[in-house]
């Protein structure tokens, strides 16, 4: 079982640089695109590839956890997902697709509100916004994330037919704020879920990971969006 962490700092540095370089809204809209039709969009995609490469994310099935450390260095679970088998479904491609196609969660940091982000999405997808709007809204549920922990579990360790059951167990146990659609887990805990939960927890509490925590402006708005449930430290 492999594990690792993707640090999203370079993506936030990138979007801040775009805004500082040219605050013209048109420039920002072009940078949002992930079809590589503009230099900024190509650079963003290459940055995504680089941070995944730096984390050595493998071509394996597995699970991933988006989140951030608050000011007290308490870890907040934002989104838990799975990556199944197949050439376009494994961990590396799954995370690349989310970081690019769902880049609204990163751009939210440099925008005043969700409405501004969605208005840019509508400009990009003028004729198909009715189809893409829900995807952009879902991406915003991942806003505030600064790290993605991942655990790869090959078929020799986890039957592909059980991947969804394990995901259901993990979501119930960790209660991520961004997982709004949930399936009821079975009464019997999947043994692999316990191993993955343990791996996530160990990575979260490693000092070398905790020391890379950084604060986003959006964190000040995060709890008003998801509800007044912010943990406090005595």
C-alpha cells in the first residue's frame, strides 16, 4: 500500500500571480480554461502535473482526502473520493482531472464570492452552462483545501468490486464537509477501510506534513458556508 500527499500551494501561488499580473477580468476568464487554448491554462495544467509528479501518485486504484489544517493545526476533512481501475480512472488521472476540470475550488481563493466564480464558468460554457453549472457548484465544495492525502491499494490488496463499499465507510467515518451526496454503508465495516483510515490519520499527524500548513483567506469564510461547526482547541 503506497501513500503520499499532494500539496496545493503552487496552484494558489499561480492564481494569485495571474491576478497580480493582470487584474483584467478577461485575463482571469482565459486562465480558468483547462482546454489548453491559452498560455495561462496550459501553465495551470502543467503545474497540476508537476505537483502530482512531485507526490509520486501512482497509476493504481485507491482513495484520496482533500482538506486543510486550521490555525490551530487541526485537520479538517473537506472531500473524500475514490479512484477505481482503468486507464482513466486510477489515482493520478483522477486527481489530475479534479485539479483541472474542478479548478473553481482553487480560483475561489482570489474571488470575492461563489457568484463571481460561477459567472466566469458561465462565460466559458455559454451554450452548455445548463450542463456544467452543477459541476462548478460541486467543485466549490472543495474550496479551502490545501492538501490532498492519497492511499493506493492495488487489486492484489483490494477487490475492485469493494472500492465503493470502502469509500462509503470512509465518508461516514470522516464526515467530509464537501461530500454532499452519500450512500449508506453496509453494517459490516470493510477491513480495508480501517487500513486506509489509519494511513490517512498517520499522514495527517506527521509533523513534516503538519509543518507545511498554510492559511487561505477563504478559510475565514469556510465555516459560514458549511455551518458553525468549527472545532476549537482548549
